[in-house]
C-alpha cells in the first residue's frame, strides 16, 4: 500500500496544484499512519483524514497518532546518512 501511495506522490500528485489544507499532506499522513499503526488501522485513519480534508475544514498541523515521532526519527536518520 505504501508503494502505491509513493507512486501517487511521484507521478500523479505533481500534475495537480497543491491543495491540501493539512500538514503533513494527506498522502504523507497515510504513509505515517500505516507505518505507525499497521495496515488496517492506518488505512482507517487515512480514510478519516480524507473525509476531514474538505472545503469547510480549517486544516492545520495534524499528525496521525505516533506519526510525528516516526517522521522525526526518519529525518534524524537522513541527516546522519548525509554527514
């Protein structure tokens, strides 16, 4: 599933203007949710996020449960690899 989301991010998403009201984007939220909570719960969280991303929502910063820590760890690992 994460591979499908990454393909969407690489090939389909760039063809459209950015519209996500949330940070991280809905597709990145889905990846973080699936990695931190597993396929079923992560997919349910991603679906709920897509329902909340609508013209009437305020948007803002919204990480999935456990997702922010996962993203911070990934960023730290990338920094160490670049040194």
